C-alpha cells in the first residue's frame, strides 16, 4: 500500500509539471467546465421561472443537487478523467504491453497515471451554488449528515469510475468504443436531474442496472431530505458491487487481449 501511495505522489508531481507546461490548455479546460456548469444552472433557473417545483423538488433543492453533481464530476475528472479514455488507444496500438510488464497493478496504472489538475479548481464553481441553496433551504446540517454526505460523494465518484471503466474495457472486444463512450456521458448528464422524474422501468434501470441517479441524488437527499440509513447502505453496496464488476471485467478482458508482439 505504501508503495502505491509513493507511486501516486510521483504521478501527481509529473502531472503538475505537464499541466504547467501547457498553461493555456489548463485554463481552457477549466473555463470550459465552468461554462458547462453555468449553462446547467441557467437551464434550471429558466424552468423554475414557470413552476415552483419539479417532481417535488424546489429550486434551492435542485441547485444543491446540481452543485453536488458538479462536485462529484469534477473529482472524478481530477482522479480518473485523463486516463480511462486512453484505454482503447493502448489496446489498439499495443502500448498496453508496456503497462502489463510493469511491477504494478495494471488497472491501478491505467486508472490514475495522469491526474487531471484542470478539473480540481472546477470544484470551486460549486461553492456559490451550495451557498445559495443552503441559504434558502430550511435545514440544519448536523455532523452526521455531513459525514454521510461526504461518504456518498466518494461513492458517487467511484460509481462513475466503475461505469466508465466497464465501458472502456469493452475496447478489448471491439476496436471502436466511441459510440458507447458518448452514450455513457450523455447518461451522466442525467445525474444532475431529480430522481423522481424517472418512473417505472427507467427508475429501476437508472437506480440499479446503470445507477446514474444514485450518484448525486442520494448524497443530496442526505442533506435536504434527511434520508434514513438503509438508502445510504444501498449506495455503499451498489458502489462496492460495481467496483467488483469493473475489476472482474478488466481481468476478463485481459484474457481476450492479444499483445502487439504475439
């Protein structure tokens, strides 16, 4: 474990050097993410000009959900975003060979080799929305609530990671995963929507099979809805389950892989 922590610190250092060498790209990516988040906030503001609630969610509650979703997405992009999309490239070009022979877990290496530092400042864009939401919500946040909130935010980050990892490792089976990648990120756009807008089969699919509404809705509900222990336990179980599935699928896919030298 200590060896992996030292290795990750080396990755951090190298990533900082790389980002500072291309400062324009760093600020461009940060600005782009900020604009995208601002568009989402503006979109819901326009909707709430014509209604007081969406599926029982008031504007401050939805704003808190959006801020939570942006926080989770930014943390995921910081930790894994610069890496998972490169898996198909490694598979197609045979550069995965060089990773597999390294004395380190290959999934660990391909997941966090590059750190997306341009995504970390994006978390700050959530702060004014959090401030607005809490100021307009009739809630008193306890230490226990905040602890569970942070725990479920971490779970949300790892659910996003697991779904992306599963999607990208399909490149071992088919050379082009662009369509699947785009579909997945279209689905991630729904993570900032209130879960109650999904009904019937869509609710079941998006809460268990492809659990996108679990990612940000459940952490938000810990604060604004004061949900009980069982939904929190459900999110933890879903997170561990999909991490396990992503790990098993990675190992299965490696058996399918034919190295460049074979």
